């Protein structure tokens, strides 16, 4: 058994971070799914709550490695 951790820049603050690619909160920018780091999701959810918008769902394992068998590979 193995684990997978993705690394990318946050779409908002541009800081590199690691995450579970199946669970990380993300937004679509120019047709691509772009990840948000934990501090930016916390900030965004506070702003969204203040504006009465739905919050981003943050899974407990969003910023942890994921089991390689949890990955969904295209056929």
C-alpha cells in the first residue's frame, strides 16, 4: 500500500502546499480545478459566511496524504 500527496501553489495566495488531491477544496479557473490552501479556505469561508454565501466543505483529510487506492484513475 502507498500514499499520494499532491503539491501545488494555492490559487489565491500562490504559496506552495501539500494536499490530498481527492479532497482539497478548489475553485475552477479558466476551466481548470485549482486548489486552495487551508489558511485561504479559512479566510474565504469567513468572508463567504459574512456575505451569506455557501461555505467551502473542508474534509478532515484534505491536507493529508491519501491512500493510493482512493485515487480514481480515468480508464
